[in-house]
C-alpha cells in the first residue's frame, strides 16, 4: 500500500494519503487544512483520489476540504451522526474564535462495516462514537486510522457537543483493543502507536483486562 502523511491545519491534524500501487487509486483521510500540501502528496504518488474520508466532523479534520475539492474532484464521506457538525463548520470556527468558510457538500454517509474501495484495497469502517457521535476509524489490514478516538497514551476529548467519555472508552476497548496487539494505530494527532502499547500504557484504556 502506498502510505504518506502530513501534519496540516491550525491544530496539527494528521492527514493520511493512501493508494493502491497497482491501480494508483487512492483516498485522503482527514483533510484538516493546507490543501496545497495534501494535493502535492497526491500528485507525487500519481494517485487518482476516489474518496475524501472524514473520521469525524470537527473543524480541524475537515477545514481543508473546500480548497482541496477545488483542485481534486472526489466524493466526501462522513458518518451521518456528524453531519450537523460538518454542515455547521462556520459555527464551529466562531466557537474557537476563528472564521471558517462552509464545507463543501457531503456526498456519502458512512456506516459500521462499510468497505471503502480504492483499487485492489479497501478500508473497513468502524463506528466508534464518543469523541463525537459520528466518529469512525478506518481499518486496512493491520493498519487502523483512529481519528480522535485513540492517541498514543491518551484518548480524544469528550467535553464537546455530543461527546461521551463512557462511549469512547467502551468503543475503543471493545472495537479497537481487540484487533490484535501488533495492529498499528494512526491517530488524528501525534505519533503512531500499536494496540499492544495502548493496552499496556494508555491510562484511559488499560484499567482492566479485556
């Protein structure tokens, strides 16, 4: 799998660009800003983007979509439970003292178990509400892109509208920490980690055995 990434936007969001080496079809996960940087990565690998995927609807994970869609045409997908966040991007911005333009039209709703295909590869959708109602993770083999559900040694905040600490911990433990210790986790912020490391070292998730 072609795998590249960049730290983008105002809150240092990890944007991931994945591609099928045989067909050069690809996906972009969490275009949080700096559309020119993301577009350059896409061009570097010669990818035809099939989907712009959002792990959730917070501004720092979707703000770059407007400018990116101006240069790369591909459908945008998010879980339906986060569509209100997505469609109210300017209100989100004002809440944090920023002016942000509206996001482009969302084209598809994601659901638990969906497969997002690009070339000969596919990402499986795992719905993990807690950070937001529509938070999802994307799994491709032993790689999981966790958005703001799990960070290395931490978890996403749950004090924003629709957040639930109980739901986040439950979903992270039951849907992610059961995937196998060697599974690699690529979060929305900060460094990558593994399921095994988080089971041992994450104070929010390692309190009791699975």
